[in-house]
C-alpha cells in the first residue's frame, strides 16, 4: 500500500477520510434513534409521571380506585425495572425476547423501542418532581374555582412544570445520544459499530474510535448550545425592576 500513514494522527485522518461514508451513515442513524426514541420517551415519561402524581381519594368509587391503584402499581414497576437495569441488557432482552415471542423486529426499531422505554422511566421521575415543584396552593385554588383535576393539571400545573423539566430533558437527550453506542450489541449500525468496522480493516481500532469520539463531542457541543438557547428563550426577559433601581436610572 502506497502512502501509508506514519503515525496515529495520520491514521486518524486517513480512516476518517477513507471511511467517511460509514461515519456519516453511522452519525445519521445515531441521530435518528436518539431523537426519535427520546421524543417518544418524553411523551411516555409525561404520561407515567402524571399517573404517579395522581392521588387516590377515598371518596371515589371502588372501580375508579382500583383502576388508579393498578395503573400506579404498573407505573412503579416499569420505572424501577428500567431505572434499575443497564440499557445494554434491556436491548438484548427486548430484541431477542420479542423475536423469540414470534415478533420479527429489526434492530433499528428495537433500538428506538429500548431508547423510548429507558427515557420514559427516567423522565417519569423528572416529571413527577417538576409537578411537585409547583406550589400546591395553585392546584387547590384552581380546584376551588371549579376546574377539574385534569384541566388543572394541563392548564395550570404542567405549563409551569415544563420550564423546570427542560434542563433535565436536555441532559437526557445528550445521554441518549451517547448511549446509542450500546445498541451495537443487537446489530444497530450506529456510530460505534461503524467505527468498529472501519478500524477492523487495518486493525487501527484506537484511531477509528478517536474519530467517533470527535464526532460525539461535536454533536454534544452543538446540541448543548441549542438547548441552552431554548432555556434562555423560555426564561424570557425580566418584566419588572426594583423601585430603587428605577429611580436611580431616571435621575
């Protein structure tokens, strides 16, 4: 082979250039799995978080209490199960478990399913904490004005809680972006598996992994800045100033 790289830095550039198609494909698939799984996981997390925040009143009829109790129990088991096991193990169980059960699922869909289930479990606790952070007096006031519990939750509580939840949502997405690397165990050809393939040709695994390390770093840097701008935008501008400060500025 002519023009063989002489050191690790040259090998990094050589592999990045020669296998750019693999790395681009892997990056795209990583984004598809992490973005899709995270968005669906957020929705699931909100549903589970609201269920866990639902109080069972003694005045309700037995059917309503039974349903609420059963949903709370299922939600608690789900959260504990997915928060208490590694994502790589979840991927193996979901992928091979579904196939063994007769459901032919491809690796990409299995990866998205695992990501959304894992995200939902962590977001459920975040949503519940966000709901608890809102002053209970607001809920009591809304109920006193005749609003239903559901209307109070969606019109009063959740809009305020959402602002408190956004930073954790951003952290969860960045975590998922990196954790998609474990999905290579079920054949998802994301960034890590593509790097492994590229490195195996010349047995230059270190250099190949350095390439994807840089890609992951750039992706996380860009998305973290985007989320920071979103948080700043949602925070809004100060709509008041102290009277003393106002007087000082007008004199």
